[in-house]
């Protein structure tokens, strides 16, 4: 069977993202009698898979490896058995994108949150003070995944003053270069049409802290009360987890949405290029520094420090950039012996330079 006929045979999956490229990827499994499907939910070694015949329950035992980065996750396209009790997922098709964070495990493992995502919607509540550093962290992971991030400022109805709202949007736009920033009121419907115009027809994952209004936003996009919603605490605007699993849901306007539990911790996982995209202006300035390994501290000819002195670059941005770079290096170094050695050499070099500078200073005083 050709990939074109494979696509036609399973065209009922088109609302879930099935296309000719997925048909090509699945073609080797057609002679085996397997069916293509997309994972809509995973829990306890089993998953719900949407197929051309509807949703089936399948066991992931055959494709759950020791590597946590390769476990079946929501958004995966899989080849599943046509029948059986239990029914099994036989393989996962190669992922186009994957949203990964580091876990709290001392083994520094990565955790797949969602796969084959086109847009990463970062929900940020306007009911509390903006945490620009957290937004930058989410954006680094989103860019690294291969998805296009979108920042949605939820609960915009709580900021009735248009000038104040515009100022908040501008603050986030400065933090998120190249990223759409959309104020939305899920309760009143304001901004939903703009958001749907941006993400409609594709696969989007909804990310954010508990209390960010993700479930309310998901319900507004879905046009019905699908996700449970709980009130946030008045004291700090924080909420409890209302979503406990990652669920893939079809949008009535086209495309699918993956809702996720609120994320308390958003650790980086080998996100160097993602960090670089979030702080593109700093990396551009760094290319103009006199020294290629400039630390942007006290070196002569530092374009980054010059930009801070002139007010072009906020100090907060540089501090946040340094923090995420250091964190990412620590994570990568735990699994990369060569990088660990490079970091140790760098520490020794900086220590020697600092010691020499102190001795020179003492010599000038004598």
C-alpha cells in the first residue's frame, strides 16, 4: 500500500494531525497489520489511543524502555495492534518535536511532557505579579522542543485599565523576543479568537503553573466544560492541580490541545539553543565582544556590559541569562564527562586569573 493510500485509509485521523508525512512514517508497519493512532492519554503503563475506529486502550509494555526519554507520551503517534486482550502498542513513530524538562531525580533524568507539538502555549496569570524569569524558563524549554511558543496572559479581565494592560504586555514582549504575547479573558471570551487564529489547525500544548487558568482556558477553547476548574487561593493566587494527567483533546475549530498538570518545577534539560533563542539580543551582543569567551563581567571591549551601561540591556535579563546557562551546564555535565572536564578547567583558569589579579594589586600597593 502506498503512503497516499495509507493516508486515505486512515483519513479519519486527520483532525488529530494525521498527514501524508505521518503516513510515510507508518508505511513499514502496514504489512504487519498494525493500525496507526495518536496517544491521547497515558497512565500506569497503559494509554488511550485514538484510531480510525475510535479510542482503544492499549498496553505500552513492548515500547517502554529503560530510557525515560523514550517512553510513550501524550501526542505520540504509534502503531497499535488491531485487536487482542490486552491490546499492545508495538512501536512509536519518530517524534517531530518533544517538550522535555529535567526531573527532580538525582539521576538528572529528562521527562517528556508532550510530543509532536507545533505550538507551546505558556499560560501566565495576570492575577498575580508577573514572574519574568519563570516565563523565560518556559520559553527556553519551548524553543528547545522545536515548537513555536506563544505567551497567553490569562485573566486579562482583572486588569480593566487598558494602559496598564498594554504596559504588562510590553514587559512580557521584551522578555519574549519573537513570541506572540496575547492577553486573554477566558471568562469573557476576549482574545480567544486571536489565540485560535494563531494556534488553530495544529497541535498545541498548554503549559503553566497551577492557578494560571489553564483549565479555564482549555474549556473556553474547547467550547465546553471538559476540564475540572478550582478556585485559586486569594492570598497568593496559587491553585491546586486540577489536571492530573496530560490529555489530548480535539478543538472544534480544528487542531488539538494537550492540557498538562500545573508545573511547580520547570528544570532545563539540555536546552542551550532554547536559552540562546530566549536571550537572542544578548547572544547577538556577545558576538561583538572583543574576546570570544567573554564572561561579560569586567573584560575590556565587552559589548554586553556596554549595552547595560547605556540602558539598552536590562541588568535583570543578563542575570537571568547567566542563571539559565549555568543551570543547563550543570544538567548536561552530569551526563557529559567531556563537558565536566571543560567546566573544571574553566573554574581553575578563572581562579588562577583572580589570584594573579590580587597579587598584582598587592604589588602595586607595596
